[in-house]
């Protein structure tokens, strides 16, 4: 899944409009160009005016140098025969005479400057900003714009610098095209209403819809030309009761009015065409693509698509042909859903009040929630689920509000003694607020959901932590040792204060997690004796523990998981007020900004194999900067097992083949605890890689939790590893 960040605009609408106004003052035409009446490439049209920072705007060529015609073929991820080559800051104005509806273009830095440069692209229709990308660099994925210009008399195509100077800002409007009906008027869609709650897209009215064969079908496959002639939506062997049946080329526009935060769907070619057809699925938010699927055919596996849409006014669902003709491109947006209203990320529930209660673990607010194991919402956990906000403290002891979910099994507790509580520290979710587990669990998108559900089946109450800044305002405290440990322990305190849970102060509590969650549960275990001595913690299980961030960063640099290193760097610089400009260049600063709004999968695919040396002002890898005195102290402050130890039996699990967190990073924590006299069992595993290590870690952790809750002795093996 390729995802482009929709972060805070690179420029305000006012600034871009001012640049557009400057552009209108460029070389005047003898007479204003006639408005197009049919579809037209921008490079084939006469413009009203054009300004460009280096030489003239080029037609069907890159910007090149200062002479006209000195560019090369436009090239982003591939060669384009049509388009405009410009150099920031640049404005090109076109006269459309209200005859056009849509402007479409791929955008980015031309390959002629390599990975250098940074720019933002904006489209202005009669002075209003209708589409704007974030900052794109020479190493960014291609951006895509599909801007609504319906009824506009003039449209300005604006490219501005990303803030690191303009030397290499050779920007392409690749394949730029206006779609024009020639009607001379804007369509009247009447009053528009935003969704008020999470629900299927097929139950909502669309603003507009076009389809390659017959009408768009609701809750049926595309079928043939007649309305309602499709069959139940079917991808692979699964039939879906809700969704949209379309045919490429297809576009459907919805008005969501800033009321929704996520769009999810299962997509693919409907079974009615067998193995034939090919298509790709795209989601645009306010004119800018945020997600696209890979090329899918009739034999492709069903693809799960998740799009962040926080702050969006309009969302467009687009299906394109993939080059073999559209005859069999019967495409399904199955179980397509907008996450909106009370279920939406960033809603009022996640906004902290000005003042908090006096004690850590104090409840700020709660509301009923839900927990689905799968995104199709076939499997709902048999439990009472409560979303909660509670007080904790950050790494400096300042009170902050954090959210999470408390899941209480509906089945009676069959064990001896009080019902146990598990404080679950989730693994890496991302930095974006939409990535908070309490939000993902409600829509069946939390990847750890099946494992949490396994604890519920055992009868344990589970408190799932969102962590500081994940869902709530601010930068998520990713890998900040004390903040994460506090959030886990205070989730347990909050759980004990909620009514009707079956929990009491005598309830045994265990801490567990893997990866980031392994670090958080380990931090909670060693902080518990001093931070939460009243809690009846009986054990902790931590898998894949990133116990030494310097060691982990060196492992991650330039790999598929390099985004995780970026998460930690961004969190550290925010927590300790370190200016990114001290070590990061414009590309690095832009990447950090993108990470702030991404979830794990987006970051892995968007930034895979980036070398941190390309992100720094001096070309050295970030690990070198982490070892400088001004940053080394705060990095070392996150190291686990330094002067602190658990006071309860603790299991540490790590795979020999972990390709994300070095084996020694986990074993080192266990060794440092053992050296202080802690009761530790270290369990190496042969789980393949980090993901395989999670699967094996879960089994060991589950057995450990059963033992400590039953009061069975867990044998320490300190001194043997």
C-alpha cells in the first residue's frame, strides 16, 4: 500500500493565493486564451501567464537549465510524454471559463536531480485552494492530484520550495490534464450532509459517480449495463453483504465534512469475471491521493485497504484499469466503511481537559466501545469493552491524559481467587493519532487483536494502552522509557477504579507486550516497585525487547523497517526539545513530519530502505549523531535495566533471528536485571525474524501468565545465558 501523507499544508491558502496572484502578473497574452471545451493536456493549452524560478516553464520536458527547451523527458517513476517541467517557485495560470470539472496530474521532483530537492504542489481555483500535497523530495513516492475545479474561471498550478533552498527544485506536473465538458457552469449538488456515525459507504449518498460500464451498484457487483443486475459481492471465496460494485474507469465522490478519520475496504476483482481483468484502487482526500493498491487481477488475493482521512471535506474512490483493457474490470469496494462520529479518531473523546484528577490512574472519561478481531467485523469479542481516558505522568512527572480500552469477558471467571488483570502494552502502531489501538480495535484493524482475544477467552480482563500522544494530542512518546512504563501501570490503576469489572485491589496483575510493547512492559516492570507499589503485580512477560536504542537504530538503518528508527528519533527530539535542524536536512525534516501522521504499514512501505545519511546535514548516519554528547544522554536514558529491576518474576523472550531488534538488545536487559538480583527467566526462540518471533513469544507469554496467575513458581535461569 502506498500512502502519501496529508499533514499540515506546506503553505497556507493565503500564501499560495498570494503566489498565484503574482503569477497572474507574468508575461501577458495578446488575447486571453479561449477556454477548452473538451479534455486537454495542460502542455497543449495556452496559459494566461507563467512565472518560473529557472528559465521558462517547459512543455512536455523537464525544467532543465535556464534555456528554453534544455530539459529532458519528464521522468518520475517512469517516463511521461506529456506534462510541464517547472522550477520552484513557479505559477502557471490557465483560463478555463467554467468549462472544466477536474484537473489530474502526477507530481514530484524530476529524476534529473536525483534524490535532491523539496517542493509542494498546490492547485488554486479562482483563488481557493482545492488541492495541496505535503512536501515531496527527490526520494518521495510520486504524488497524485485529482482536483475539483468545477465551475472555475481560472486555475493556477503552483509549486513552492520545501524550505531548503531552490537549487534542485526541478518539479514535474507529469501527465497534467484538464477534464472538460464545456458546459460553462458548476454542477449543483444541493445541500450536502456529512456522516454522523461509522457505517457502510453504500448506505450514504454520493456527491457524484461515474462508472466504466452501467451505474455504480450498491451492495451488488457491477453486473452489466442495467441498474441492479449484479450479484452479491464476492472476492475469493468470501461473500460480502455491503459494498460498492464498479467497473474501471470509475470515480465516486463522497462529502465527509471533516467528520471522519478512516476509510477501510476489502478490494479486488469480483468473482463474476473469474481470473480475468486488472485494476488498481485509489483513495483521494481533498484532491490528493493518500492510498493506492497494487495492480490486482482476477487471481489476486483480496487486498485490505486502509486510508487516513482526518480533516477531509471530500473523499474520492477511484478504480483505474491496469493496461489490458477494461472489458472484465468488475471491481469491488467490499465492506467499504467510513469511520466517523463517536467512533472516529481525533473526536472530542480524545481531547484532554484543561485539568486532571489528583492521582495517577484517575479516570477522566469513559464511553462504551467495541472490539472486533477482523476488519470484516465477523468476529466480535464476547466482552464488555470500555474506552477510557485516564491520568498518567510523562517522563518528567508532568500529569498527562492517555487513552486505552478495558475489555472485560462476559463469561464468569472460572479460576481460583479474584479475576486477573493483564496490562497489555501494544507493539509499534505508528505516530499518527488514527493508529491508536483503542480506535483500531473498534474497527477490527488492530493487528494484535487476535492475541488479545486469546487472553479474553482465558477469562482475563485486559487493559490495552494507547500510550502518551497516540490518539491524544502531541507527539507519541515512542520508546520513551518512563512515559511508556507509566502509561502501562496507570492503565492498571484505571482499570481497578472502573465499576462492574469484577476486579478488586486484590486482583493479580501481569504486564506483557512485544516489540515496542516489550519495551513498555519491561519499563513498567522495573518502575512498578517505586511508581506503583500498591498494585498487586505478580509477573511480567516482555518479548522482542528494544532495550538499547543505540543498538536498535544501528540495526534498522537502511532496512525495510527504518521508519521505526524515525519514530524514535522524532519522539526523542520532541520529548527533550531537541531541534531537528541540529542534525536533519530538509529531506530529514520532511520525513519526520510525514512519520508524525503515519501508521506502521504506511511507514514501512513509504520509507523502506532509506539510509539515514541522506537525511542529515553532514551526510553522516543518524547513529553517529545519537552518539554525540548533546543527544547521547537522552538516548541512554531510555536504556532498560540500568539501576532498576523488577521485583516480580519476569520472562524475557527474544528470537535469535530477529531482523528488527537485535537479539543482544533483549538479552542485555535480562542480563542487567540478573546482575541486580532480579528473578528473571530468559527464553531464546527460533521464531523466524521479528514477526515470527512475535508468534513464538505469544505462546511462551501465555504459559507464563497462566503460571503466575495460578501461583506456580517460575524458575529463574540467571547465569545460564
